């Protein structure tokens, strides 16, 4: 699943007329670059959630054949359901097995591969070194386990989730982070610190940095 429903408040006024998923880096949109990376890793189907200017994303991507991947859309209407609510709404499209979840506004050379959850685990998270805008990090990592112990790192917006993470939740609109923290406290979340290239386009300045990196090292990004 690619999370693309957000309003992109910190990217305004750019995001007033263009969804952040369609911001460009190196002449390509961020979401198309993600689709191609996922397809190269063997992903054949994806769900994209839509809200703010969602029809622009649907018109750009269509059914996904140009990118070698079949796209399903989960339309949240005029009010986005936040990260957790958006994933929960899309569960009927995602199926019963664990699935990737990726933020649409990031750029990385991470090789999406075969991450297998232990039977008792509800999630696997990719972490990165803390950027300047998040110096305190989000989660502790000790070995391959995420929890209160170990050095704190930043959640990269890339994860593998098990549908059971959302069991019993009736709320329509809610963030994902509290669910992940509760599962981590219960010892049911694994993770990895990724030391390759990663950046998110959360602000105009960070989007400009992504564009500069892509222009200077296109083969790596």
C-alpha cells in the first residue's frame, strides 16, 4: 500500500494545486519512482489511498500497466482518514497476508525485498538515522527488535504490516504510530536500521534536496 491521501500542509503552496505524491524529482513523480522500485522487487499489486486531489493521481497512474504493477484505489473522499484509518479502510483490498506500506512522499534506494515476519510479530519497520527535523527519533532498536531499549532512530515510512495489527479497531480516522508503539511494547515488532539513501519531501526545502540528490547521482537513486 502506498499512502498518498495526505494534504501536504507543510508543502503549501505547492500542494495547493498538486498532491505531494505527484511532486517531481529528476523529471519523474515520487509515486511513479516508488511504483517502479516495488515492481522491480516483485510486487505485482498495490493499493493507493486517495483524498486531497486524488483524481489527479488516478488520472496520472491509471491501472498501473505502464509501471508493471496493478493498482487498486481506496478513495477516502474529502477527508483523509490519517495513516492508520486509511490502511484499515483498505484492508479488504490488501488481503490476509502481510503487506508493504510506503509513504508516497519519500525517495530511497532501499531494495524492497523479502521481509518475513515471525509468527508472533505484527510489524516490521525500516528505520533511518535521525534527520535534522527529527533529532529525537521515533523508536528504539536493539538487534532486530523495536521497543523501548536501544538507540532511537527515525521511522522511515516503510514497513511490513500484518492485518491483525488492526484487529478490534472500530475508529475510522486515526494515526498508525500509536498502534505500532503498542505492538512494540508487547514485543511484537521487528525492524532494521537502513544506512543507504533516504529522504522525505515533507517540506519544500526537503523536496529541493531530493531533487538535487537525484540530479547529482541518478544511477543510485
